[in-house]
């Protein structure tokens, strides 16, 4: 029988939770504080511990740290108040599986318990993802910065809390969101992408919340990834905030449907805290989203990954069965030392352009823009390229096509 340890200094709350879980067939042991819980753990093994954060003299965070060191195969769910969400998120980063905000709905308690037990039963040694995160196709993690990010993903992926991805323009946020979905317990359910930047502002709300035809409903049971959330109108932000509050059990939507079973991952290349100050983003929504945020490192902080990203971009943009072109050593040196201010999107676009200029199965230095050569510190452009200074890469590409192919169009 599954064993669960309940730790809370509120006797009434302990009895309620014990009664609910016992009625579902779990073997429950209750402790009135952290010290008693640690003594019980010395003599009895548990599959799951549910602990309040706010206890004295030993609070839930201290109990988590001490128990997690000794019992790494035991899941932990933290209970917290509305004003302690950031503490609970910090607990997840330190090893807790998930948290519940008091007062929570009974169904949410059962669902979170079931997710935790499934996660740990299928994941011996509390390492369900570990280094496997780096094996997801497309996510390159040779650099220390990306490995650190993947460790955060490993900890937060199984939970149901919303995640905010922050970083620069040009980062492949969708791939990271897919990684979170792939390593969650929702991986067999829908993964829906909703990019606010590619939709007319007046249609965002309708397309997102439009009942059975809306993207929120389409993501039910799975993950909804909202990209460029800063482009979402304020009135739609208010609707999204309501959905998140309903999901967290802090209010109902008036219909009796208190649970919206959708995991939200959102991304922004603009600093939302600055937009809040300018009145362009909802402060309450920002607070909800920023409780668990992941800072995605730009390419200039993870240059060790660039060779692998270049290789991947080449193979992704080639026709099936085509021979992979040879890259001159000078080109490699330039590509690998360039800091890519446009991040993955700039790198991918550059590789696409280079592939369109391939001659005799090779990519040579003459196919690179003078700007990239200069910025990479690989030498100044020769006299034949002086007229290209300040020119966009697209313009350079068109000129280079004329030189190599006599004006052939892409």
C-alpha cells in the first residue's frame, strides 16, 4: 500500500487531509511538525510527503532540505498560502515535486498526489530526466549555461505550475517549451502553440478563449505555449489571469468549473517588469507568471553550443538524401566565434542563406557577409566588400547571388 506522510502543525487540517487520503486507499501517517516528521522518517519509508511551508519551530523548507538529502526517492508536495507562492516555487527548485495553494480543491489534491506517485514510481533514484533532457532532438546542451537550464527543467517539468521563459529575441522558446512538455506527465496530451505576435490584436482573445474552437480548450489535459506574451492586449491578459487563478483554486469562474486542466508555458523577449511600470502589462498576471521563470541564455553566453547548432541547422535545411557540404576551416572559425546577437533565428537564417550559395559542395568564406566576418574578429572585409558595410544580410545575399549565379533568384 502507498505510504504518505502528512506534516502540518494545524491539527484540524492534518485530520482533514488524513481522512481524505485514507478514504482513497492510502496508508497515512501524520506528524505535527518537522522534528517529528524526521524522527518518523528514520524508522519508516514513505512514497510521498505532504508538508506545510509555514510551521514552527522547523518550517517546511528546512524539513524539505533535510529530508531530501536522505530520502531522494520520496516525492514532496508543499502546502502554502497565497502570499507564499514564491517560497513554494523555491521549494520546487530545491527538490519538491509540486505545491498546492491553500485553500485548494479536493480534486486538485488527488490529482497532484497521483502525479507525484506516478512520477516517482516510474523514476527510481529521483532522476526521471537527468541527462536525458539533453537528448531531446534539437536542444543542444554542451555549455554549462544550458546544462544549468536543463537542471531547472528537470525539476519543474513534472509540476503543473505555469512557467515563464525569459530572454533575448531570436531564441527558440518553442523548443524549450516542448522540452518541458515532453518531460512532464502530460507528454501524451496536446501541445498547442499560440504566438501572439502573428495574430491581429483584436482576434487574440477570441482565438485563445473561443470555447470549443479556442486554443485553450484544444490544449486541455496538455500544455499551452503562449509565445511573445507581451503582445497580448491588456483585456485578454485579464482573462488569462482569471484562468490561472481558477486553476490554482484561488477563485472560481462562476460556472462551477474550478479546474482548468492546462499547463501554461509563456515566453517573452521583452522585460515584463518594465512593461508593468509602463502600464503595458498586467501587474497581477506578471506576478502569477514570474513566480516560476526560466532565464534562457543567449548564444553569446553559450558559444560551446554553436558548432552543434550549426551542424543541426545545416542538416535541417537540406533536402533528404543530399550530400552535406564541406565547410571551410575559415568559415568554421568565423561561425564559431561570432556572438550571434540574433541568437538561434539569426544562425538558422544565416545557414539557410549559405546553403543557397553552395558551389562544388563547399561553403567558403566568400559566401559570408562582411558584417559577420568583422564582428567575429576574423579580419576586415576586402575592398570588394566595402560597399556592403552596413548592409543587411538579406541585401548581401541578393548581391552575392548575382555574383555567383548571374542574378538567379532564390
